[in-house]
C-alpha cells in the first residue's frame, strides 16, 4: 500500500484552501434525470434483452425505490475557498428533485427482462441508420480514461474511447480526452505534444502533488496528458497496470483530472469516465468540486468489465481527503459488498454518476440479474433507473477488408472471392497444408474469461472433424502460457494446426481475413470485439450466448430472426457438448452446403457494427442526464 508520498512538493496555500472543502461532508447526491424517455435507442434496445414492448406495469421493473445515498446532517457551510473566475453557471438546481416513485417504467433504460433471444428484434440491414437528432447544439464532452488506442492500449476499453470520441466529434460535439502521461506510451503516435499547464497542484494526503499537463493529438483526437512529479512515479513505470498501488495511482489520476478541469476553467456538459480507474471522479465532483462552483457537468460512467473493481482499504480516504470513514464505508456509498472494511471504487462510481452504462444490454442484464456483477448486483438494482447497456462499435477505418493494408488481397461483398487469396497467404505464413479444409481461428487474451478449456477442446475437435485450427493469443500468466506452449509442441507436426503464442496486430488482421470461422467460447464477455471484427471480414463467428456475443451473433439455424439477419453459430452451455453442437454445424455447413455458407458470409459482412448507432445512443444518454 502506498504511504504518504515522499518527495511530493507541497503548496501550503493550496492545501489550506482545499482543507476547508475537504473537512466538510458534501450533501449533493448526483442529480437523477427525470425525463420519461429512455435515452437508449430503440434499435439498441431491440437487440437487447429488454422488453420488446414498453413495460406497462410497475412490476416489470423493480418496484423498490432507487436507494439514495444516506443524507448526512447538513454541516455548517465551509468557509468558501478563494474562487477562480467562474464562468456563468447555467441555471440548475444543485439537487434536482429525486423521482418520487420509479413508477415511470418508460424512463428506465434498465434491462429488466430475461434475455430476449427468442424475441426477434426487427432492425433489418435495409433499415436506415437512426435519424440523427434534430438540430441540437453540440455538447462539450470530456472522456477521462486510463487507456486510449493507439497510444496506451491494454484491452477493448482503449478502442472504445478511440472510436466513440471520433464518432461524437463527427456529430458536431467538442470532445477532449484526459489520460495519464505514461512513460510507456507510444509517443510516436502523438502529434504536436507540448506542455500547456505547468502549475497544476493536486491535493494528496496532507499536501499536494505538483503536475504538468501536456496537450497533443492522437489521430485527430484532442488529448491532455497529466504528468505528476513526485517520488511515487505513478505513471513513470514500464507498464500501464500491474502494481500493488494501482488503486491509489488511479485515485490520484481521477483527482488530478477533475482538478485540471476546474483549474483550467473547463465546464464540460458531460464528463465520461471509464471503469474503476476513473470511477472516483464523480465522487470528487459531488463531494468537493460542486461547492467550488463546478455545478454544470454531469457524469456518465461506462463499465467495460465488472471483474475489475478497484478494491482498497481505508488508506484511500487519507490519500484523497474523503475524510469521513463512516460515510464512505457505508454500504450506500463506497463500502465493498464482499470484503468488510474495504472500499470499492467502481461501486462509488455507480452511486455517484448520473448515468452508468456497460458495453452490451445482455451484459447489463447479466450483471444486475444473473449474478455476473462480481458482488455489485445489489447496487445495480438500487440504481437501476440510471443503468443500461450499449453495444460497442468497431472502427471501420481500421477494420475493413476493402482497405486493410495488413492483408495481401482486399475484398468486399462483391469481391468476396479474394478472401481465399488471404486464406492461402495465411496458410503460407503459418506453414499449414493448402487443401479444401475450413480454417477455424481463435484470437484473444489467454484468460480464463475467454473459455480456455473449450478453446483447448475445440482444437482437437476441429482436427477430428477434418478442418484446420489457428490460434493467436498470449497471457501475462506464465502457467497459462506454459500450458499453451505445451500444446503447441504437441501439435507441432500437424499440417493442419498452428498456435501462435504472442501479441501480433498484423497477423491478427491476416487471420480475420484468411479464416473461415472465428471461435469465441467465453465464460463471460461484456461485449467482445473479435466477433464483430470477424463479421466485418466475412469470417463466421461461433460463439457462446453470453454478454455482447448474444447481442451481436444470431444462430443460422435457431435464431428467432429473419434469415438475412442470421450471421453465425451460437451455443448456450459451457461444456464440450455445447461447443460441438455449434462448431460441428459450422464445419458441416462449410463442407456440405457451400451455398448456404456463402449466404451466411454475406449476412455477416452486411451487419453494421460501426459506431453510428452506439454514437447516437451515447448522445441520447448525454441529453437525458443534461435535461435532468
Ligand atoms: P478483451 O477486451 O476482453 O481483450 P475484446 O474482444 O473486446 O476482448 O478485444 C480484443 C481485441 O484485442 C481484438 O481487437 C483482438 O483482435 C485483439 N487481440 C487480442 N489478443 C490478441 C493478440 N494476441 N494479438 C493481436 N491482437 C489481439
């Protein structure tokens, strides 16, 4: 656990000013929107396990009141710290009324129904994209994030911020991104990086840490990078994550990000936070900064994976100045539901944000109602009125077989034959036999989440069924890597199998283009990008019906969808029989009914998983919380 930072430069006057605010407990719960329209488009909702028709009775939603944070006694007004010049604040009550009863079920974006896989959701490909909202003023949106493709990427979160920020900008909004200035970033991908703020002092323990802020463009996105100068070296480390003080590192970053917005006089309409790493930002906003004049911004928090929550002991309160242990350890606020005495940053983000999304409607349902919330099911229920799922998009500039510079043969719907040139190229590169067989592929982190026992079984099953198998993956866990290396050695002589243990972006492109099927047998999958990328390349996904996989892949034989919307193979049970039922049908169709398989490839390539629809969904959410 990090101790009092050593070597932090402190600025006494700042410290004094802050302490007045810190010593007083804020009483401002986040405003809850009161509009009656769901902010998430019906198109997205229809693809999700939400009711196909609007619920008409209260019982279809949870009848209980959304729990509000405990209202502590009103403390004496703190001495107001010196205010920086504040821009005029738009008229808005600090504490908009809370809805009396959740008796306006139409207002709830929450996923309250069992999965609707059998209830077809009609949005045929021919349907035009959702109409853009009538002329509306652009919003000022700031993403505060620990990751951003292409400079600091660990997982899908980096791609989401990259893709969504561009989509929002295209739609006429002003978008900025705030992230840590990691030593390990891809600086070659940042254009015109320069210092813009030399004197940012961020309260930390009893002092403050001196930070600099840099500005630069990452593929046209406007980015601010925060660099703390202290003996802790929070971001001056070889990797992005994996340190014992990770929770404090990001608690500091979140504080630095909002302090930067406040000191630089920025008053975004929406601050969009991502995952536990930035989940404390709304807590700071409503506990400290609102009374310093920051009454304008609303906060949207997107949770990309509930498996990681940022759980920490009471040291957090000393470090951050959230000084009232009884208040913050309370189960209505940051008290961790599973580990008594611990604090949970993600939970704090859920309680304090104005809206919370996760990355698919199905995962929203699973996390709240199916025990997949890693202990946060209760808090999701309590705040269900402001919780919903939006399927991620993929960046079609990056993932597009018509323009992909990593593949030797480019192709589209009309030129799909060229895909087989990529198949040959893939075989050549991996020294596989050139024959009539189908190629089944797996690309992903070798993490238990991804269904590794089923991946292993699929390799042998595929070979037994007369097809070829290609795997590209890696794990930070040496035991898992060793296991797959063992498998690789065992299959080394097979002309029909290649396992590539490592991370290789370019090879991934060639596999998406050259394979016939993409296997995604996850135990749980918040959204999943691999199946969406595969669809774009006409590579048929074979997936387990969980999370975003269930929202994006529809079974060729069993889906309750029109034929032209069916785009893959789906199985339910996490066992060998389940996997074989889907993979076996896919391989059989490839060999025995090539015409049907080709039709399926066409359906796959026509499926639109660009950022167009989710971009509109997020704008609806922003409007919803702004109008609250
Ligand atoms: P997660 O975020 O859980 O890792 P996603 O499916 O959301 O899974 O995103 C995975 C992304 O990372 C995809 O773009 C996939 O192509 C890429 N990827 C995963 N493993 C590798 C690898 N070993 N080499 C290259 N790309 C990889």
